[in-house]
């Protein structure tokens, strides 16, 4: 696995476009993307949806037919045993 860190800016439509040359044509890759807003000039963090990454992971798993699991439901089931 290779870690690549880059800084990019979204366009006026709010979309982030990435092109990452890897030098390996016709090769499939598993890609994990973590998006974190950069801190403002005064050092304060930019407010972000803290659940966006988890939602993206959950949606990615659902798209492949896998289940992320619902820990709340599992806790309720354990409690009721």
C-alpha cells in the first residue's frame, strides 16, 4: 500500500476533482479517500460534517452488497439476551 498526501481546492461548484498518476496503466486499485478540510488562517478548524466519512464508507459497502452493521441494534440485542 502506498500513501499519497496532496492538497487540493474544490471548484466553484463544490466538487473536488483528483487526478493521481500512478504509472501503472490498465491496473485496478482499491482506493481509500479521507477528506479533511484544512485549518483556517487563524488556526481554527473549518467546520465539517464529522459523519461524512463514515457515511461514505457505509455507502461504499452498501454499493458492493456488504453490510456495515448497526452497533446500536447489536447492543440492544445483547442487552435483551
